[in-house]
C-alpha cells in the first residue's frame, strides 16, 4: 500500500501510535534514527526534523550546521515487536538542507537520481537479494561470542538446524512490515542462514534490505543470540555474501538485462570499493566459492556473475557484494553501469568460462581503482568518496 501524508497522520491518531522513528542511513548503509512524538510528525513532513549531521559518515563535509529529515510516507511500517498499545512506527527519510534541497551525499538521494536517469532512458530496473548471515551465542554476560548457534550444513533440517524457528520468525515479522521474503534455508556454515527476497523496485529493494538487517538483529537478540552479516565471521568457514539478482527491461518490455550485465562487468573493478567496503571483504573473495575474477557462467558456481535464460528472461545474479555495503549506493551504481551497457549494446563474451581480469585483492587496491575512475567521480558525490577512502 502506498501511504500518503494524510494516511499516516490519520493512522497515528486512530491506532494510538506514541513514537515515530525517522530512519536514514550513513554513507555505509548503517541505519540511524531519531524518534519524534505524534505532535511533531506534521512539522516533520512539512519542514523536516533537524539533526546535527557532522558526526555521521557521508555528511561530515556538509557546510550546514543542521540537516533535516523528511519522512517518506510510503515507507510507513509498524515495528511488530513493540506493544500494540502505544505503537512504534518507522519511516525512512530523505535528507534536506534548511533551504529544502536534498543533500547530494544522501545515498537514498543518489539512488533516486539513478532511478530517474533510468526512467529517462526508458529502462526499468528491479533487484532481488539473497543475503547470508550467521547466528552466534552470547556468553553469560550477554556479550557476543564466535560460538555458532548450531553445527548444521547446507539446507539441513531440524533438529540439526536449530535456526529454523528464528528464520521463520524473521520472515513472518518482515511480512508484517509489508515486505516479501521468498525463500529461507540453512547455509553451508555452522549457524549460517540465508533469506531471499523477490525482485523489487530499486528504492523499495534498498529500504527492504535495510529493514531486513534491523529485523534479523532484533529477532536474534530476542533469542539471546547475535547476528553477523560480516564477510568472514569464522576463519576457514564460508563467508557471508549478498547476492543481487538484476532485472532490466526497456519501455517496450524487451529484456535488456544481458546488456546491463555486460556494462556492470565492464565497471565492476572500479566500483568494487562500494560493493565490498571493508578490509575483511577481500578475505572472502576467492574463498569458499566467492568470486575473485571478472567472469561469468551459466553454471552458477564461483563466477562473478551467474547468467541464464529462464522463461524467456535473462536472469542475472551478481555474486561479489557483501552485506556490509550500502544497498542504496550499490543499486545506484549497478543502475548506472547497467545503463552504460544498455546504451552501448554491450554483449557478454561468448566464452562463459574465461578467467578474465581479477577483482581487487585488497581494499587498498579497490580504493586506487575507484580514485582513478571517471565513472565513480561522475556518479558518487565527493563526500561519499571521501568517506570510503577514509578521508
């Protein structure tokens, strides 16, 4: 349902909502929020809720003392784990200046601009995700450990799979919040899980990924566990991937995902810093079936891209990103690279098993490639580039 401002104000009044969380993300996709009381919500819609953003990655270079959060009413969700009486709501926000201009370094804004560029070109993109995470026990003091919640393996079932009930609760909770989980199962690693989502429009897909990570963390904590989306939580065990399924059609409904895939392959080394933003990211690549080469296959093994034709459509799965990345920035860059491939009618090579170039082997190498990239400089605001370079 697409809520309007009037719908939200009416809902707050009729459903006894007491707190409204206004959520946004920093440069790295880490969710932040402030809470307002119901009486402040109309003002937030009209003028924005002020925040001091100088301490938040991606906004530190802003010349403004205060920035303003304006909630997007279409993202309204009830936090199901809070009491029915005195409900807590959450909306994602866009970040504005005092003059009412969207700030360039807001990654949600970066994605919106990419979506607008695609629309102008007559292209519709959608993204699905397959996200892995570990569940670890806590010690007697409630501190995280590296002891997996179970020792099950790939697609095992209960009782070996002790995570089954937790995955079910995560999926049901997400569904209550208006999202659409598709599949869930135990992954290869001990205590490792995967939950997949249907294709969604880019902005909704990024909001969905951000919500998903929050829900997983919250539900895990309620079970006395801690979730871990990091690339390599356990040395020698499978890492956590954030596989992205890419759908693209032109205004006539023609499948152009193959051209988009070729464009992404062309730009992947330049944008890897933003898909794999931590030093740990590069310990995952090249191990346990995670890709380390710029190649593709229709076999779906360890290549960068899995590409196949299914029911007349090109199915493209990008396998290099990890979940420490910012989905807004990732989807924006995939759209831009995809548009580059579509505009130039680029074709994937015929040799599906060719080794191709190597992905960056370290964050330092990824930084060097990004710093020299005109493509990155064109589409990633300077403040965001600085944040990823550690400036």
